[in-house]
C-alpha cells in the first residue's frame, strides 16, 4: 500500500449513473489482487473531505480499472474527471479473494454471485480464475458460473465482459426487465439443484441481506463461500472504526482492514 498519483486514461459512462475509470499505475498493476480496493481523492481544496473507497474492477498490465456508481457529491465529482488528469490514490487496501490452487478438479467449478454494482470486483476475480490453470484440467477449461442480480435492467453491468471470458452468465432482475424475474438467491438455489458436478467455491459481492442469504445457502450445501462486504470505509486502514462487522468468534472485525473479503463462516449473520 502507498499513496500515489495515477493518470486517468479514461473515464467512460457505461450505463445510467455508472462509470468505468482506467488508471495508469505500474505499482497498482503489480500489487493489486481481486477483492482489494483503493481510496480515491475526489476533489482538491477540502470541498469533499473524505476519499471514496472503490473496488479494483480489473487488473491490467499498466494499471487498474475501477467501476463506480454516481450516488453523491464525491462520485459525481469523479464522473466529471477526464483523461489526462492525475488523481490521488491510496492503495491497494484490504484483503482480497483467496483462491486455492488445488481447489479445482475435473468435477469441481466455481460460482460468482453479484448484486448490483457488487459485480465490480468479481470481474477481476473471473479474469484471474480463467486466465490461470485453476479452472483448467487435462487441457479443458472448467465451467465458471456467474449470477448477476439487480433491481432493473439499467443496473445490470458487465454481462458481455464476463461472457467473453467464457463464463456462463445468468441475469436476474427484480422487475423482470432483463433476464429472469426474481432474486439472485433464487438463482443460486436453482443452480445448485441443476448442475451435474459439485461447486468448489461461491464468491459473492453485494448488499448485506444478499450475502447473508447466500452464506446460509452455502453453509447448508456444504460449499465454501467467500463474501466481499460493502460498508462505508472512510479511512481504509481500520483507524476510524467506521466499518465494523460482528464476528462469529466474538467482537468485531473492520471491513476495510480485515476484509473486505471474508470466509462467510467468520461473520455472525
């Protein structure tokens, strides 16, 4: 982790209120892992005091991408920035997804479950899984399932990016405007009842109620589950104590420092 200035290569609107920002930084490219995040300074001069924590969306040869939703003055300020500008960043921060090299065999695969903008860090994870030997057995690539849930069509992101990786993508929207109508948890239950081989791991990112439900599904099915938790992380290093989550072992863990990725069994849901 370090503080640095990164050059903005692009800042593109990809859907109503959603943007992808590409940042040039050899340091971030080399040191970032799927599931980690960066703290970005939104404006100079104290207009917006707190940095905004944004998950690492993609890890590139020369930098990273972040995907964010415009929800307030901080992210609105970020959306106005253009290529060529420099932005102050602290990162990479937190603990990312743990991918066990021996976790996949000829009969095992993985499922990525995203709620809304929770799909952001799962793209980097999918690229890591697919581009490594972890999903390849006897020269055959294991199937990677991705379930994306959102309230409506305009909030469904990254479907084509994930399909290009060879993932089987299924979309659920609450209003039925795209894909199947229903909740993403229904989709996971359906997947578990229909696949012909065992899931090794479920990786999930999204709102707390979704993660809680997925954790219970994984636990009852005997499947390993990692969750990336969404909290307001003001400092990013555990000092401000503003992002606590209750731990099953007792006490609290800080999402920014101890997470944002946890084994789902660590959390006292």
